[in-house]
């Protein structure tokens, strides 16, 4: 066996494929965050961060936010657009807006706006609460606030209030009657609205959210409805208010061809609108710019078959070509890229606290003279396995196992013999697995052995709170141990969380060319074993729920800092939910619960079932648990 190296660790976990340059491995085998993409200078040692978190008595699991990655992604997006526009002779500008729904945390929105200030980066809202946030946060008068989603009068009124504050708030019309309401309200409030049209394109997206486009899409106006809107606007003398054309064909578009399709169609509609006499200024390509979570550069739903550069070139070039052909001015380009900006900046760190071998192979199978032939035959297979007798051995063993169970049901095999057959079968599987490296071709059915032979590692977190999409839509996220990467991982594992839900597990992992069902990890020792789930910054951070009343996680926000000896500083701790907080959110009253418990304990004391001293201790203990973190206290 070749000696294990850091490079081998990077290859095993495909860190260079999905990491976008933000992650590396130190010589000591610790996972590194590299705020300067691809450069190890200024890298932050994640184990050092965890040590500091632990020293501050912050309990795991934690969410760690790398604020530098947020800034870098905003810069990457804006600069790529600016460079491509310049190189291609595109006459318009680029302005981005951040769709708040992708990560509503104030610190995230603030950081993006701050990094985006030089580019007049704005916000997109999809609901009243999001618009309330956008109005308060997006104070740059040059930046756009784009208002999407279904709208009632209050939502529209909030948008118009933004106009009164001197902001560029654009109401995107998703349904015809919204336009009527908007014009009426604007009239009442005596303010000029800024209006956008969201088109329902015939072109569909690709990947999981393909149905956000196409005829059955939930949002947007058909071309006929857009034409009707124009008549309405003309009748009311409000044609000049229409400023923006928009479509959004779904998040995580996996295939670049669908982006091209949508752009061609969208650009022609845009040109048509200009020719109808609308004084348009912005072409808004929506979201959908995907993230390659598994690094396979494929159209797998967790991957994308294009780069940021490819995406931007297509947007700019197609729009330029169509505008030039139609002889209209180049509009400013707007994108609503949320996933691309936020995915990289956060991860969940949890600790493995226990394991379970799913397969038991230590039952005594020593031959006895009178044993049934099936047992001896099974033992014979185990002894004969080699690189040549490989797949056939598996077939023979599976056959015997089957026969043995039939035999057991008919009373031919004893309990002891059945136990021996099953144990030998698993020993055969383990031996086949060990031989895998030495055979040229491992048949598909034997690849499934990974899954069956894997150990289960229990991690202190809830999938439903921290990575809901791994459960809901089989989203694959990169998972890497953050220490011991200088040692060979020797155990194939699946992960289980601490919810009492059999769905609370992860058994799909990054691998190339295809995902795998078990992840190589290290055996557990007496030292804590930490693993990180990465790329959780888009949607995952904020979509989790309180399954089993496991609450929000403790959070730390870190920045790289050259002048600090550890290369980073923790700017902020945000404490996660305590038990009493999650209980309160479910309508319990923890204070009166504690009081009730005290009374019940007192009653026990009165009945002489409990010494008074112990009852006080138990009451205090109950109260302390109410004030504690909802996750396991392992240390
Ligand atoms: C969700 C959403 C986005 C964000 O899409 P990403 O793929 O995360 O960039 C953008 N625009 C609209 C209208 C959305 O609904």
C-alpha cells in the first residue's frame, strides 16, 4: 500500500473539485479555509477555530460562517460580468441583487451589501417580511430592490413606500391583477412606481427546479398577458414606468443549454417590448446560477456542467447578439444569484460520538462434526475466495444463505447453524470488499456491498435542522473530517443524526464520476472526531425545522486577519436555541412547567417518597436543562 499523503486526502474527499479554491489541507492534516481562493497564504486552520470555540464554552454542533468567502463570491460575480462585458463590447452595466430567501440572516445580507457597495449591489424580496428587511437594509439609492412573489395591497404599498424613500424599488408583476392594484395604489399615494414584468417562458430549466419555467410555472405572465398589461398601461398613461424585464427558470440549473434557450427566448421578448414603445432599462436573468456540490461538472442535480465564466459569457453574448440583430440598445443586466453567492460561506461542524457496526462477524463458527452441509459449504467458500473466485463466490454465498434460511424455516437447520451461516456470509462480504483493490472490475452488485458493510457513525446534529435538502431532495453535500487528514481513513461509514427518525441519516456522498453510498472516515479514538458538512450557506442554513425540538445551532462568524497569530478572529457568537426557547415556540410555558415540576416534587416529599434535599436538586436540574442547548452534551 502506498503511504498516505495530504494530496491523497484531497483526492479522496475531492476537495479540489467542489471547493472552488476555498478549502485546503494543512501538513498537520487539518482542514483549511482559504479566503484567497486557491492560495494557502492567509489560510485559516479549522481545528484552531474549533479549539477557540471550545475555549469560549460554545457547544457543538456549530455553524461557522466565513464572511470572507461571501465577499469573495460577490466580487467574483460582479467582476466576471464587468470583464466579460468590457471584452465583448457590451454597452450596458451589470447590477446584481441578492435574493433574501436564500439566506435571510442579517449578518449575511449586510456583508453582501457591504461587499457589493462598489457595484451598487441590491436585494430581491419574495414576501412582505423580506421586503421589510430590504427597505431597512438596502439604503444605497443607486441599488435596485426587486419585489417578486405574490402581492397583497400591503406588500405593494411597502414597495411604493420605498419609492417615497427615494429608492429604486421595482415591483415585478407576476399576475395581471397585481398591475391594476399597483397603479391604483400609486395613484392614491401620489408616487411613480417602477414596474417589471416576469415572463413565463416556454423554455424550461433543468435539474430539480425545472418546473419553475414552462407553461405550468407558478409564476409569471404569458406573452399574451404581457401584451394585455401594455394596453392597460397605455390607457393609464403609465408606459414609462416599466423598467425591467425578468424571468427565473429555477434554481440550480444543471445544464447550460437550458440557460441559453431561456436567454434566446427572453431576449426576443425583451426586444419586442422595446419595440412596443416601452422605455426599458434592465434585463433581469433571475437566479439559477448553480453550484457544483459534488465537483463532477455534470448535469447531476447536485452538479453543473458550466463555470461562472461560461454562464456570464452566455448571458452577455446572447443578449448582445439579439439586441444588435433587433437594433435596440443594450440594457443593464441584472442577476438574482443567491446560491452562488452564499453556498460556500458556511458549514456545520459536528462531532461523531458513537458508532454501530451494522454487520456482526464475530460469532464463533468453529466446525462441529455433525454440522449441516450448508454451513460447511459456506465455510469452504470463505476459504477459497481469491481474485479469480470473486463474483462467483458472492453468488454462491448468497445462494447458500438463501437456502439456509429456507432450511431453518423447515426445521432442518438449528438456530446455531443459522447464526453460523449468516456470520460466514458477512465474513465473505468483508473478504470480497478487501479484495476489491486487486480485481480489475468490480461488478455493480458488489459495489452495493459498501452500503451494507458500512459502519454507522452517529453525529451530534439534526439533518432536519441543518441540512434539510439532504433529506428532502437527496441533495449531496461535501462531508470531510476536519482533523486527521494526514492519516488514511480506514472505515467506510454512513452518518446518522440524533433525531428519532429513521430518515435522519446521510448515505449519499461526493465521489467522481458518481456519488457513493459510504464515506471513508477514520476509526474513533478517545480524541474528539469532528466532521464538517460544507456548502450549506444557501437555503440549508435557514430552511431547517425543529424536528424532535432540536433548535437552531450556535453560530460563529470568522474573518481572516493577517495580524493575528492564528490568522483569524471570531467577530461574533450567536447562541442557538435553548430548550425553553424551542418549547416556547410550540406554545409551552417553561416557567410554569418548572413551577409545576416543583409542586410535583414537593408532593413526593410530603408522601415521604423523596428526601427534601434530592427534590431541590432535581428541581434545579430540570431548570438547568430548560436553559440548555438542545443538542447532546457529549463532554
Ligand atoms: C429563489 C429565487 C432566486 C434565487 O435563485 P438561485 O438559484 O439561488 O440563485 C432568484 N430569483 C427568484 C425570483 C427566486 O425565486
